[in-house]
């Protein structure tokens, strides 16, 4: 039997949900007794903990191996994607829009000989079918680890990860401060280059998490915030439409700066008096996150990869 190799030739400090998901998939497959590993030349990422086996060099793939390509096929992955190989090639597309801006033109993806195609949401699946014309696309859902992301008091604090949309985050902060000066004393926890465990602790201590995803296929961070007991307010980034509702958060398109600030001001006020409606929203958020457990991801991984390993 061969092995499953997740190709991850990125720096150890690069932060993305796709990198974390590749490692989590390798861990779950290994728990099922399947030989799975991650190829990352610099070694495992510095910003989260992992039990996955890591390869810092990649020997010539052999028959029975499965190479899992990300949608960002650039650098050394270009030659490997185009090469004739005994190994099976799989595309796991976690950010469908990134497939449009690679060294390999998107219209050439179907000629690369991918054995199977997978993604992490129905939204991404639809895009891959409509735009890249892949017919058979599997969905391997994300999961949230409740042992890591859970409430830790959720005091009056706003947490935000402005990495993708720093100008929008700053604009929302300014609107909230200028329009509602009486709320200016509410502290902000701006998260930059923090390890996953520290992010989970900040989320669990925050009453509100500002949602700032952009061009997502799913949007894992808002879901992790909901699991942590925070009220999520901000942008759905398209991908979060997979689970975003009026019951579990305040969701807006990414140009709704003032509306987001207004929702934050409203939420702060009703939290201060423990209004039952906002407490109900918090519980709806936690219930939404609870639907994304490891068992569903494990079952999807088994159904997708097991047929290729025999």
C-alpha cells in the first residue's frame, strides 16, 4: 500500500487555513491506519501544533502513492503537476479563487490528470463545476476542535484578525469610535501572527469577534469564534454563507463598514444588560459550530481516499 502525501511547499511562518487543514487531514488519516504525511521543506508550521508526519524532502513518488495538490500550483509544484508519474494525483481545492491566478492557466487544470477532485464546501464545489468544469467533486468538510475552541469567560472585548482586510478593520474601528464615543472604552484584541492556541484563548475571552474573511470557500475562523462563545459580527466573505444565518451572527458584504460598526454597537449594549436575544444568538452560534465535528470529516476522508489506496 502506498502513502498519501499532502504537498505543502510553503514557509513555516505562512498562515492560512488551507495549510492547517492539510495537516489536520493527514492526522486523521494516520489515525485510521493510512500512511499519510505532509511535504513541507522547511518543516512543520510554527503557528500551530501537529502530530502529522512531515517530509522535508520528497523522493520520486512510487506506484500506489497519492499526491495531494493544493489549488495554488506554483513554484516546484508546477513541474510535479505536469510530470508523468506512477503516483495518483489529487486536487484538494480549499480556496477556489486562487486557482485563477497560478503559473498553470485554470483552463489547463483538467489536463493534469487528477484522479479525483475535492474541496471543503458546497460553495467551492459549485464554483469548480461551473467555472473549471470538473464534474465529480467531493466535499470534505472542515471541523472545529471543541477541545481548543471553547468559551473562556467571554468578557467585554472585541477580537479581530485583520490580516486579509486591514483597511476595512481599521475603518470599522474608527466608525465605532467616532459614531459611538461612549463605547470607546471597550478594548480590542488585534491578533497578528499569533499561534493557534493563543488565538483560541483570545476568542474564548472575547464577547465579540469581528469577522473579516475575504474570497473564502468556507471561512473557518468565524466558525471557530462561534465555538468559542463569541458573537460574530462582520463579513461573510462569501464562503461563510455555507453556515451564516440571521440567528447565529450579524453578517454583511465586505463593503458594509458602517453597518458592521452599528451591529457591534448594538451588540455591546444588549450584552451589557444580558438581553435574552443576544444570548440566544450566542447559543445558536455554538450549535452551528458543533455541527462541524471530526466524525464527519473523518468519514469523508475515508470515502474519498480509501478507494485509491487499494
